[in-house]
């Protein structure tokens, strides 16, 4: 698989939890108690978002009409 780079917007909420979002991918966000935990979690979520995009882009061959 080709290496891809994504921007991660990181915010810290009022409870001190780090929240990360990848603007390039729809509904791709995660959280963590530390930056390291957030980065690990967001990498997993990016993989899931990319797998979902690949599945959505697959078209099904139905057949040929005369």
C-alpha cells in the first residue's frame, strides 16, 4: 500500500483529553489521554476510514444487455 500523509487537527477538551480529527477523511476522528495515545488511535481510525473508502469505490459488475 502506498504511504499517504494526512493532517491531524488536535484539540484538548476541558477534561484534558486530546481529540484528533483528519479533515481530508469523512468522520475520521479519535481521542486519547496523551498525544502518543491519540496518534496511535488516529492511525487505526485512518486505516479503517481508508478501508471503508476502498469498499465504497468498488463497483459491482451486473452484466451486459444485448
